[in-house]
């Protein structure tokens, strides 16, 4: 009743006389109950002439509602036709009321008649009314009705994504509502017009299977049942954060239905590198890639290009660690194949290790770490066996056997061109103090040179941070107590005569942070302090600034790598500890810099050897040491006096080792271990291998101005500015290689009309090429045009590169190129 009153009031605002034909004879009661102050009700019942005279002649200014309980008479029999045409008509059947309620004209009557169930719920009507526009067509209204049913935005792709998400969890409430509302035929018609989908048994599951099959066929260059717009939709769907779980579920189901695994058996991975609609594609690529790396049948360029393309795939995040493991394994094999290990002198060996060979330890570490992260140890077994054998035999043993020849000749350790650890304080710290500058020294236990080199790169990638690295030769044996003592100011370093392995500096014990603080304080005219890293990280900003203000020298001790590797139960996680250490050290550095520290040094007490495989008997020294009376025995050294000589051991007196006292030091040659009950054997240090005795010294400086930039990207348009087919290939060029200070750039690329409508698929691109060769910094991308592009024939369109504003969902234009679509009406998409 209320709706009838509102509708009548709305019509009377425009007309003085309103006709109401109650064709179904169902609204007399509503008519009789109507009450208006300024409107008179008259029922038409063979009184038309009298009524006409009254409303036109007698009361020409008064408002009248003329009610007739029947259909309107034919025009020839209608005495009031001229009045009816001149004034308004009120339709009070259910359809008319709904149209009036929605603000739609009589031309939309078929919509409310054909989809009556939709309008039975007030909430649906209200939701529809909110999104209707004055210029809506019938198809636009039906699309919006579909959107209400699907709880989506009024766009076909969004409607479809919601229906697919519902299907993925085995529900169909939204689809059932569409069917009950009589909108299903319209839905399938839209899918036919948009994607070319037709079926004798149309349905969401049927469409899903057709969609995955057609897009797979299109990407392989085969004939497809659907048009390229389907491929564009699938790419959008799989990249949707909201709907990607549904995509993954339905992708797996369709892979089983379509027997994709069987089909992939015969495919070459080169034909699959841009396809990411099925997880099985990544598994196929990874499996074949491992084999080709092991057999060394894939070039480094092809491998890098393939992995780079897979970084853009939907499943890359799932298998990122696996791709990285394969990449590091391949790079290790290639580097090792190209490297020789001749050593002419101690300085020659140390220089070559610090300049080149450390990379093999780094690549091996990264390979082992990512292999463990991937959880795919079985899949990588053949590659892991190859990497392990090459690392242990072709590299670690070979380079250290050659190095041992130089160590055997050495009778005065530390007399080399690179810095000796005993001189660290004098050569690295004192110059800052002489210049009246404060300095922080971060000492990370077992931070070997190759890990320090990665830390250098990570530091330099930070804005306004610069750093340089130099190698340092540790004291012998290369273990914590002696290394930590050597980094302190010292004139006299010697071992205790008991079994504690305590090291004394200038007669004072170096055991523990408190003792080291005292040694520092005695050597520095100003205030000095030693502290643990966790103590520093527990300080607030004010406390940190006080620490800086009140001290000239601060030593910060960090211990994760050594603490993890030295325990038998945890030594296998030492490379995980190395990754955690890199992150922790960056945090420590930033915290100190935020407290106004400008001069920072990072170094270590010693390095280490680590082999991930279970060691063989040949890796252990054959000499039985159980009967030797030593003050201290470790897996890589013995300490004592009057130790028996052994051909498998290199013996140094304290003087020869560059320290004071009368202690003797014996070290197994090359990479051999001493057998020691209850201790681990894969992570060791204390000996004289390059990996144990070369540690980094990193000098860090904070700049006042920003020094970070991003690579520039250019669009190579080629010889034509016309797009003439359904596919369009473009080459993007990265102007500079990525370095620590010139960072990668991520962009979104698509082709747009003048009205900003996307008329192609969209690509997320990562430009992270490190090659100095310009040709190796080119990226070729193929765009697939949608049917919207047909409307742009002979019109300008724009290939646009967009960059995401950090911390937002907003993209701003980075660069664009203008093209003209010029296609004949008979041109086919080139699939």
C-alpha cells in the first residue's frame, strides 16, 4: 500500500490527471483505502463522458485519480483516449510497482516479468537499486542482477570469479539463485559473446574445464575452443589475491581431468616456459632442469632466462627455494669447471681466495641452504651428489692440498701482505681514535670470508650505506678463544698452561665479555666497552645514543654461526644460521647508525669448513691421537708441549704461529679431521685451510645523501608503430645492469585505449639483469589483445609501463609508447 501511494505521488508531481487500469482486478481494496487531501478519486464505470466534462470544463485545476477495474478499452472504444494521452497512467500490477520502485521505465517490464524470483527479496531489490544508472540498457541491468546474485562487482569477470570461487569449495548457492532468477541463459549468452563458450550442457564446471584446456592449447600454439579473451581472463583470475586459492583448487582438478601430467611427458620445457596454469608445469620444468644441470646440457644463458621467466609464474612462490637451489648448483658447477687452483706462494693463495675462490664456498652454501628450504631433497639428489662430490673433491680438497704445500713451507705465520689478525686493533681501530673519531666493532663468531662478502653486498644495498671489504689472516689455531684475543689490543698473547684453552692478553684473561671490556678500557684513553649483541639489541634509542656518546670504542659480540655449528646435534643447520646472521648483523648495523654511529667495523675470529654429506674414513687423519698427552685436543688441532711428530700433522711452535709462550700447535694437513668422540665432524675449524683462516674486515660508512637508484627501462617499438594481429610482441630493454646501488625495477605492462580501457592481457615484469652485455638485458613479452581491441581499429592505443607506489595499491605511469591498431575484419588471432 505504501509503495502505491509513493508511486502515485511521484506521478501526480508531473500530471493533474492519472488513469489507473486494474486489469487483474486485484487492487480494488488498495484503491478504496487510498486517501488524498488534494486528489479526488473517481471510478470509471460507463460514466466516461460525464467524467470528461467535469475534469476538463467544470474543475480544470483539480487533480483526479481515475480508476477502472478492468483492462484499458481499445483506442476506438476509449472515450477518454485524448485525456489519457495528454496526462499520466499509473500501472499498479506487480511488474509496474517494481519498475516504479527501481526508477526504471516501462521498457524494462520484460526484466521484472522474466526474472520475478529475483525481485521477491527486498534485499536484492535494494542492492540492485543502489547500483542502477539512468543510462542502463536491459543487458546492463541484467549484468547488475547477476552481480547481486553473485555478490560481486557488476562486471562479467568479477561475477565469474565469484562463481568459480564458490565452485572450488563445492557450493552452488550463487549459481542456484541465478538459475532460479531465470538469469542463467543470459549468463551463458554473455560467456559466449565474451569468450566464445558454447555447450550442450552449460555449467560452471564445464566452463572451467573448457577454460583451462583452451588456454593451455592457446599457449602451446594449438587450436582452441575459446577466444583469446579467455586467456586474458585466466591470467587476471590466477593473479587475483582474493581468488587465487580457488584458481589453484580448480587448476588441480582440471589437470587431473585433462590428463595434463601425461601430456607434459612429451613436452620440451622450452615450450612451457611461459605457461603457469597448472602446477604440474613447474614440476615438469624443475625435473627436467635438474637433469639438464646434472648432465650439463643446458647453457647458463638458457637456464637464467628460464628461471627468470618462471619468477613471473603463479607457482614460483611455492617452488622458489627449489628454483634457487638449482640455479646456485648450476652456477657452482660452471664456476668450478672454469677455475684453476694453482698456488705459487702464500700471498698468491690468499689473494686468489679473497678475489675469486671464496665464491665457490658461497655458491655451495647457498645451494645447501636452498635445498634444505625447498624440502625436495629426493628430487635434488642427483644434483646434490654432483655438487657434494665436486665441492669436496674437485674444490675443497684440491685447493687446500695445494695450499698445504705453502703452509708446510711456512715457519713464520702471519708474515703475508694481507693483514694479520693480531694487528687488527692497531691497524683498524687506532686510526679512528687518533682522528678523535668513535668506532664500533662488531665481531661475529665464525663469520668466514665468503659470508662477509655477502654481508658487504647487503650493506651496500641499503640507502646511504657504503662499505668496503678486505681479507684478514687469523692466528693459529683458528678457534674462538685465540681469535677473540687477537682482535683485542695486545702486546703479548699466550695460552694458559692448563687444559682450559684460556688465552691471556698482556697477562689478563680474555675469557668472557667482562674481561675483554677491561682489556679495552686499559688500552684506550677514553671510555671503551665490550658487550653482547643481544644486550645491544635490547637497548632503546636513548640508551643506544648514550652508549655512543659515552664511549670511544665499543666491541659488540655476536655468536650464532659458531654456536650452531659447534654442536653435533645442530651442525647441519649452520648454513641456516649463516642466513640468520646476515639479517641480524644488518639490524645491528642499522641500530648503531640510528644512534649516530658513523664508523663501524665488522670482522670475525675465525672461519670454518663445512661439508653437508656424511664424511668418509678418508676424511679423518689415520694417526691415533688417543695416547698423546695434549693440554687440549679438537677436531682440527692439538695444543701441548713436546708433542710427538706426525707426517699427517703440521707443527708450529708458538713463535712460528706468531704468538708468545712455549705452547706447541699441531694441525691436521689440508682438510683432514682428528677423530674425537662426542663431537660433530662436518663443521670444523681450528686448522689452516683457506676457509678457516681468511676472515673479512668490513669498513662501513653512512652517507648523508641517498645513493640508491633503480635501473631504467626502455621500450623497443621495432620498425612499425602498427598492431596488425591479435598478438603483439615488444622488447623491453634494461638500460643498466643491477648492482648493489642500482636496484631492480618491477613494472606492470598492458595496452590501453584512449579511454583507459585495458585491451590486452597484463604482465608483471621484473627487471633484475646483472649482465654487462646489453643484449642479455632484453626482455621480450607477447601481448594478447582482447575483443575490446576490435573496437579500437584505426585508433591509437598505448603500451603503458606502470610502477606500484610503495606501500599502496596505486600504480603510476612509468613510461608509455603509442601504437595504432590496424586490423582487417577477417584477421585472426595468431594461435
